[in-house]
């Protein structure tokens, strides 16, 4: 709760805090800036030991100032499960899976939306909207329900049907649209223009990135304040990459960890790998993204330059895996009792690739993210009665009460 303003990730310029203006004049992304000297006084190692088991244990470095505005369903403080690398034929020092499927709503999107919806509550917003590939939509639906805020969620038509049902279950106005996540974004823009909906889409507000940042805090704390050397993260819109980078930099500034930042290895899927193209150069980004797991289907991330810079700056890398490798990885994790979503499978497949290429070294301490629960993606259900919408101009004929 030591938020003091915003700071540009590109030029370092400082701005006053804003809930919805996150573009600097230089084109860079504005991130939340904290009074770290103040945070240092209370966010100490011993103080943290007696705090509750949710991401709000790091409240000093979360953007909400008004404690009563916090919307929590018990998100975060997920297990960091150690695995024996040699059991998988891997030569590396230590290996952990961050068990993000155990969050409320079954994915790590709960973290970002807990923070984002808390900011909506702090600001007195009544109606929020999101364009999402699914997990962020159901997380908004849950936290909006918790806060008594109305949620409008727009997902691609082929969103996993159980996730669509989950949104409806939490009471969100739930719509499927023709096209991909950026097309869903057009609906949110139109709703903002017509009805003043507040967008909580990735990087449209500061909460999503700040919430995801807590994964980095937890990993450091769970490892006894020793940094891992590699993070293998399945990347879509990119708020997780930005959040993890920010987390370890803030912890270092607080003096809670020291040394090099972990190398961030971003995993995408062949057919939709804009960050791989940006980092490794050349190549076709691919809009034929239906090959990718839904959470990784973001052909146009809002700030690709920043993501590429973070990967380079941390000495990281980006790798694209194949559908087949993802399925094998989901089976391998299933076989040790971990329910891995396709995105979590992609991360595991990325680990195997980077190990095979020699990029991951025998002295590495590696954390792989299982970002969601396999059960949310079960095929063979229908999406209930969530209507399929064709064109955002249709919103003009909507009434408040009954869209
Ligand atoms: C959103 C999502 C991702 C991608 O995360 P970003 O931080 O937005 O890049 C990965 N896995 C799952 C399950 C997701 O829902
Ligand atoms: Zn700037």
C-alpha cells in the first residue's frame, strides 16, 4: 500500500497514479511505482512469516491503497512443488513446478483480477468488461461477483466450453464472438464508448500485472529468499513476464534477495509465437493461432517491445513448441499427479526443449509454471446459452438492463 504513482518502463519518467492511462508520451508502458523505502520497513522477512496464505501478504507492493477495497478469494500462495530432475532424464540442479492451477477459478488469472477488481472497487466502478481467451474472463466474473460489480465478458467462439459456463456460473454477462482475442477487444472498446464500461483487459489497467507479480515474490520466499536461475513461463499477452521481472527487481531493491535476476524463458507455440519472432528475429508470427492453447493465442501482445527487452535483459530466451510436445507434456505431468492445462504443458515442453538445446545448464535452479487446470479445457461440453455475437456495432441497440 505504498503506491506513489506510475513509472515508464521505457524512459523511466514518473507520472501521477492513474487507473486507466498507462501509455507514456514516449510510447512506453507505465507501471506502478512504489515507495520502496517505506515498504522496506514493514515488508520484512520475519513480518512475512506471520502473514496469511494469499498474495495479499505482499500488500505493501500491491497497488490498492484502501484496505476495504481488497477483493480476495484466497488467491496466491500456491505450492512450489519440488521434482527430481533425474526422474525426467534432466540434468539440472533443482526443479520446481509453481502450482498455479490451485488458485480460485483454476488459473493464475485470479491473481491479476483480484488486484484489478480491487482497484475497480477502490475507484467506485460499477461495470467492468474484458476481452479474454477464457481464464481472465472467468476470473473477472468471480472477482466482480465478489465485489458486487457487473461484468461483461467477451471470449472467442471456440473458448473452452467449461470456461464459458464458469463465467455464467459467476453471473457475468457472457458472450462469444467471431474472431480472436483482439476482435473481442473491439467489443470492449465499443462498450466503453457507448456505456462507459471499464476495461480490465491486459495492460489497460495496472492491476493485472501487479497481481501476477506476486508469483515472483512467492517463489523467492518459498525458496528461502534465494533466487531461482531460470523461469519457464508460457506467454500470451505478456503481463506475467512483465510482472515476474518487476517482482525480482523490487525484491532486490528491498534487499530481500540479491544477485542476477532469473533468466526468463518464454514459451509459445508454433503458429502463434510473436515474442519468439521478436527475440530470435525473423520468422512468421502466425495468425493461424487456433493451433495454440487458448491462453497463448495472442498474436498481437499490447507491448511486444517491452517483452522482448525483458527477455534479453535477463539473458532469457523464447522458444516455440509444437502441439504434439504439449500433449506429451500434459501426459507426463498427469502421470505424476499434476493436472496441467495445455499452457502448463507448453511450459514443460519448453523446459525439455531448452534442456535438450543445452540452454538450461546442470547448475540451473528452474521453476516451471503450470498456469491452469486441465479440467477447465475438457472437450465435449456445450457452452450453454452464451450467445455468439457477430459485429460490435450491435452494441448500439443494447439496453442497460437486458443486453
Ligand atoms: C493468460 C494465460 C497465459 C498467458 O499469460 P500472460 O501472462 O497473459 O502472457 C498462460 N496460461 C494460461 C492458462 C493463461 O490463462
Ligand atoms: Zn516513457
